[in-house]
C-alpha cells in the first residue's frame, strides 16, 4: 500500500489547509456571481467553491469564505440583504474579465466597470446579468449556512434557479465543447476543458 502523509487538520494553519483543499479538490467550475446591495451598488465576483445541489427544485450552492478578520465578502452581504443574484458560467473568452472582477474593491465600488462586461437586465431578479456569459442562472436565496467563524470560515449560499439563460449553440449541442468552460485549480492554476482528454463511461446496470 502507498505511504500517506497523515494530516490532523487541527495541526495545520488555515492558510495551509486552504492551500491543501484548493489544490487537491480540482477541477472546480467557476460561478461568476452578480449581486446588488440594498443601496443599489452592483457587484460581480468569481467563486470556484461551487456546485449543483439537485434538480427538484434546481439548486446551486457556492461558498464565499470569510475574509481577514472574519469579514463577509460583498457578494455575501448583498445576498443577505436582497436574497437575489445571478450565477454565470465562465468560458475561455471571459477569463481575463472574470479575473478582473476578483479585485478586492470597497462595497461602494462596482467591479462591472473595470471588467468591461456588458450588463443586461435579468428576467426575474433585480441584479443584472453578464451578456458575454454562455449560461446564466437567475437565483433566489434558499438558505445560508455558516460553518465556523473568522478567516477562512465557510459560508454555504444555497439558492434556487428561477430563470436560466443558455446560449443557443450551447443548448443545441449535446457536447460540452461549445461551452468552452474553464475550471479552477490550486494556486493561480486553471484548466481549459478544450485542451484535455474527454471520455465517456456508462453507469453499471442495476
Ligand atoms: C477564479 C476565482 C475563484 C475564486 N473562488 C473563490 C471562492 O470560491 N470563495 C471565495 O471566498 N473567494 C473566491 N475567490 C476570490 C473572490 O473572488 C474575491 O475575494 C472577491 O474580491 C470577492 O468579491 P466581493 O467582496 O465583491 O464579493 C476566487 C477568485 C477567483 C479569481
């Protein structure tokens, strides 16, 4: 049997644990989240701690971790205030603009301008959506679950899809390629799905 390094999480710093988890739990899809503060300031930010929860109802979860001093990120504060947001999938062409939205700006400043993304009205929710994204999910908050407190603590933002926008070529294709998704690895690493081997595997029949 292969040798393992045995790790008691209690013996690792938060930074080392963050590094371990984000380097090993890969690849992660990226949710580009549009939200609006109660004061009306629009916000955009990317989150790769993100996944599907279920389909009845359509449910997505993402996790804005607590920043230094346990500060809530603007996205979380906005969703707590308004209960509405838009989750976009990120393709290769959106990479640089998506990255620009991760700049840490004060709550009264918007990431839309520096990103260059084009805002368009959503159908059901108040926050605008990104025209350049191949897939956008308009979301209403279901529940926020806090796990821990202080730097690096988890917050699970669970939401219900109330409207989806899927670019026609992506909708019409049975293949992932038109979506051209990028995924997050550890550190500053990314994966371009176009560049890797894809394979299929049928589930065992019961
Ligand atoms: C590709 C990418 C993925 C990210 N994923 C996360 C994440 O899952 N959770 C998180 O808290 N921050 C994540 N970040 C950092 C946030 O985007 C960053 O803290 C941002 O400033 C938060 O913005 P806000 O305060 O306007 O909400 C990620 C950044 C990038 C570039």
